[in-house]
């Protein structure tokens, strides 16, 4: 098996959600966010946790998820009930999905949500003119046709076990509001005022207001097709997780760990368990559906370029002088003691995983061993890659010799590691990584950035290494948009590290056609 962990270290964190009485009995749900203001609430081009969380309350989806299994379900209801699909069928060859949609879901201006809205949003994505990072679905879908308001026909390029989840990955926009503003140019979607003020939506809440640097508010949609209990939802900006916790304990906010809200930091989880046991509030504890990782930029950060051109041909992106050599990435993977990160940074509330996925994922291979801590082996690999101790002083960085593949001789092994400020686990983990790599002659300039600024470095591929996280991975077995060139898009792609391996791409494509799905397109656990 290919070990994609060569460019990652990952932790699965235990997440704890706590709610006070007012959050459970109606009122206004108030949470906290330490990631900075949401900058884009258009679901097609949103790209960070708080924006995606807000989108779930504002926009319809193709189907509802079963709240217990997280699998797509036909006509089922859940607490948000924004799913359009009453039913769907799959052709015998697996290439055509036909969806029958509900008629009782409307935009908040009274206009019905229809198959035409879905097709319009997909066509905008397929145009290639937006900055949407959700382009992996384009590898699977040949066409989308709205036969009428309630009939949607999606034709695939290749029968895929995974495609049902891809079909609901890019949001649904109100065609009657957005299309007239574009004048035939999908590129204008990126610049719409609607992105910051989505006044026509179709969720349990309507957009209220964004007060820069303070809070974002949503208001109950009283015209929603089901009863909505909270009067509103407010996400208040806080500098870090601990401030959010103190506000909760002081009664200034009534939830932590809600979607888009700062979760309980690992250092306070046991305190919360004790307080909940004493009856102070109610908690829900579960394994996080995401992970935290360090990604190394494999391309030339001074000249960012897409992975492929419009015809699918590879583009020369250059090589990062340090991380372009796989032996260097393997060495770093062995030079970091993950137990120290789990115990020291995450207070034991995390586990090391062996690949891009979590133990909650049905396809997770628990038999595969992760990298072990072995600094001696790391130094040997670095020497093989052409980075050596030139002065017998461990306090100074290793330097490149003429044997280095991409670094000029004499180049010091030093790089910047960025993460978002306010995330206490990541800040502590960065310090551990900086210290442990320093012990073998790798100088790490560890920096924290406001989340919005960090995302700009990430999307612009202007970084050496970045520590960030992915969420909603519990059912997602297809990471083509993360590990193949189709997701390597400057300004909007999830493969922001420019990872490319022909064999990995081939294996992903082969996996799409493997048997193992039932008629509903659901995977069978291995």
C-alpha cells in the first residue's frame, strides 16, 4: 500500500460538545469561533470550517444524511431537513442516477428549490471559471440534466461506488438570484456581494449580519417547512479556545463544540466531564470526523502553478528545494515523536492515524503501521538525500551537499511552519515539532497566523509547510482532490501541497470501478 503519510502527520481528536440550558430550550444558540470572520458564505466557493458550518444552516442539499450512520438517505428527515431527494434510482450499468425531488422546499423569498438550481450550480462549477475547490466531482460526472423541476438526471463518466457522496459536495445556489447577476460569465460568482450577504437562502436559518471582528448572526427562518426551535444562532469571535471556554463557563455563550464553534480544548476536557457529571450542563462526546496534519509544499513556492492544464496535461511546477525529495519527507516523519504531541499538545485526547482517514471510516485499514519515531534513521535518510552536519554542531542546521536533488550546495535546512492562531493543540504541536526537528539539525521557524491569512497562504500555495485540518471525513474514502493533480489548483484546490504520483492517481481511478456497492450506492464495510 502506498503510504501517503509521507507528507503528513495526523491526529484524530476527540471532540466534546457542551450545551447550557438556554441552548437546549429554544432561545438563541450562541457559540464561539477563533478562526476570524467568515469571508465567503457562498457554498460553491467556501473553503474553511466556519463558512462550511454556516452553509449547513443556510442552504439546501441534494439529500439528507442519516444522523446515526452519516449515510445518504432517501426521503428521510433529520434535524436540518434540507435534503431535496425523495428517491433515486441507478441504471443497470451504474452510469445514470435519476433523482426525484421534493416540492415543499423553498428559498426564503418563496421561490421553490428545484432541479434547475442544482444544474445551475453544477454548470458553474464545471465552467472552471470559479475558485471552487470542489472540482473532484468533475472527474466522475459527465453531465447534469434538469428534466423538470423535480427530476434530476446525472450521467457519470465511470460507474463509481463513491459518487453518491460527491454529488452533494458543492452546495446549491438560487439560480433565479445568482444567474441574472453573472451576465453569462461564471467568473463573476467569486465577486458577488451575495457571498458576504446571502439574503436568499433555504435553510433553518436566514443570514442576519456580519459584524467584522465581532460576530456572525443567523435568524430563525419562520417560513421553513418544519418547526425551528432556536430563535437564532450567533457565532462570536474569540482570540483562542480558552477564551471561548471561559465565556461558556461564565454564561456569556451557551454552547461550545457546535458546528463552526470552538470545541473544548484538550486541556479542559476532563474539567468539562467532571462538571457535566455534577449536572452543570450536558455534554456529547464523540470521535472527531476530521484530522490535523502538516502538509509540505512539494512545488516551487516562488512560482505557484496548477497541477494540470485545461487539457489534463501536467504543468511543470518546479520542486521545493527541501521537500521535493521523498526521502526528506520520510525522514521528517521519523524525526517527530507523535506520542509527545498526543500527550503534550493534545493531553491524550488524540490518536495517531496511519493514512488520510480516521478510525471511524469504514475503509480505514487498522493493520497498516504508522511511521515510528527513529531520529537515527531520519538522520541517515537525510544524509542519503544530501543534507549533512557540516560543522559537528547540532545547534546549527544541516546543509545541502552536491548530492541534494533540488537544493543548491550549502543551502541550510530551514523552513517556515505555519498554523492558525488560537488553536491551542496546533500551537503546542508546532512547538513540539520545532524542538524535535531542531535536535537533528532542521531549523523550523514556527509561526501562527490569523485563520483568514493562513488560508490565503494555503490557497496561494505560498508556504513551506502548513499545519491545518480537514473535517467531515467519516464517510469519505475518495481523496483524489487532495492527492491527485485534479485538486492542485492555485487559489482554490485542496491539493495545495502539489502532491502528484502517477501510480496513486491510477489506483484512485481503479478504485472507483471496484465492486462492493449495493444498489443504493452505499459501500459495504470491508
